[in-house]
C-alpha cells in the first residue's frame, strides 16, 4: 500500500506542475508577465483574470479550478502516504535525519525497502544518481600504421542510470539543509566548501552525498541522527 500511495503522490505532483505550466503559458501567450506564485492563488484569481482578454478568461478559470481540485487531491494523498509510512517503526527514526521530513521518508521507504541492498554508501550514490563516472569517446586515434588505442581526456559527470525518486529526495533534502540557520553541521560544511572555492552546484552535490550516507547508516544501525557525532 505504501508503494502504491507513493506512486499516486508522484502522479498528482506531476499533474499539479503541468497544470501550473498551462496556466502560465496561457497568460504569456497574451503578453502578461507571470512572475511570482500569486497567479495560482484563488484569492488573486480575479485580479489575474482581469489582465486577460475576455476570450481567454473562461479557459483560465477552468484551469484554475482544475489546479484547486488537484491541490486538494494531492494534500489528501500526502496525508494518506505519511499515515501509512508511520505504520513502519523505522520511519520515525529516519525523520530525524536533516532535511528528511515525513513526506520524503515516506517516499524513500518503498523504494529502498531494506538498507541491506547496499553494502556501502557508494552503491546508494550510484542508485540515486549521485555517483561520479568518467566518460570518453574516440578512444582510438588514426596513425600511419592504422587505428590504435590512445588515452584521451575523460569527462567527469554523474551516472545517467538511476532512480529518479531517490535523486529528487536527496537533492530536495540538500536544498532544505542549505536554508537552515547557522549551527547545523551539514549546513556549515556546505558553506565551508563555498569559502574554499567549490562551485555551488558541486558543494550541493557533496552535501546530497553526505545526506545519503547518513541516511543509510541511520537505517542500518537503527540510530537517530546525532549532530554531536557529526561534528566530532
């Protein structure tokens, strides 16, 4: 049931995003700037409808009604998903991990199922799309005697074969940790990397990998998150 509720949550989330894109596309097609989030709010709907010509207002109103219905369904799906997740005792323990709230933990449990699937954190990184790989092309060069293999400069990047749900969860958790106030060890590590000259996207990747390793260790040893141990 938890797995099916997670699939429904993903489906409704995608439908909400698609409807929001359709609403903004309708306004932009008429030359209306759509900055901000008030365009989706029912409280500001009349104000936004007044910016459209009369021929487009019925369509915008229908899309707004659809968005309200989808948001209500998504909220109900979130509540059911979290309630089903709390039937598993491990969920309360995993929710203590920084950036991993009840909804993200509920999305992770039916995907990972058991932490014993991954011997080390490196396997989880690769499965979550956070593993570093080297890519190359034209490994053979043409010489006077024919084609021969020669070492070429390889491009570093993330693996392209991964579970999208896990990557979204860990990247979202990293974004949440970044916005926390000073004093959080992982957030301090992120800013320490920035001060050392690391690019923001690479520092965020490092933080996501740390969160994945921490999450896996907590699940394997069934321990709550201890900031003091991380600082040590």
